[in-house]
């Protein structure tokens, strides 16, 4: 695994992150899961990010500082209690340790266990979570999600 050449900084999400996180979410899903049905418009996805995800879950943003004082949003993780709701990385920044950094932050946030769903066909995500100690505990036919895509329930438990 290569690392990014600049340090990756983690911070709490802010309301003004809605647009960049929505763009990253849409781009990441399109790149990693081109087979996935688009069930919402970009505008509806932005409204969901603005009014549901950001105010309703614990969101951490990974940023890479840029020259001139700005920062590139590299990824984000969203945790709702013990449920890891979202972990997305910018398509050009995958496989550089950013996802591991975000996942470790979620694990350190306090819960004794984390659970999540990922699509069965998302073999990259499944391998990632399994490398990080998650175990598949249930397989669903897709009737529980909007995309109607079969998925897998994963669980991680803190050891010791």
C-alpha cells in the first residue's frame, strides 16, 4: 500500500462540507460500483447529505493539505452509533491508506463493535473490511436497500 505524499488530516465534518462530500460520494460510488442503480438525483443526494447525514451522524473528513492553504477532501466516514453508515474515498486516492485511517478513527471512537452493510458485488470493499477484522454475519437479497442490490452485513468487535 502506498501512502499519500502529504499528510492526511482528519477533522469533524462541518455543514459547509455538504457539497464536496456529496461530490465525493457520487464519484466514489460511480468509480467503485458502476453497476449500481442511481436511485436519486444529484440534487436529492445533496439534500440527503445536508439534512440527514451531516446533522444526524458522526462524520469525519480526511483532507490532504494543498499549497496555498486549502485542502483536498480525500474521503469521509459516517458513524451512527455502532453502525458504520458510509466510508468513501475519492476515486484517485484509493489504496493509499486513507480508508484505513478513517476506519481506525471510527474504531477508536468508542464502540465495542461496529456493524455495516456493503453490496455483495463490491468485492474491493468486502476485502478491505475483512482485512480490517470484520466478519460477514448475514447475507441479504437486496430487498432491504433502495438499489435492490444483494448485500452483506459485517461486524467487527474490539478484542481484549
